[in-house]
C-alpha cells in the first residue's frame, strides 16, 4: 500500500518536473 503510494507520488513529481523543464526550455528558446 505505502509502496504504491510512494510510486505514484514519484511518477507525479517526475512528470510535473519534466513538464516544467519543457515549458522553461520552450520559453527560453
């Protein structure tokens, strides 16, 4: 139960940071 919760949190954070970096990259260029 806790493992799945941590896994979902990790996926959410990684996807959020990836989208943020993509937006930053597009904005800079």
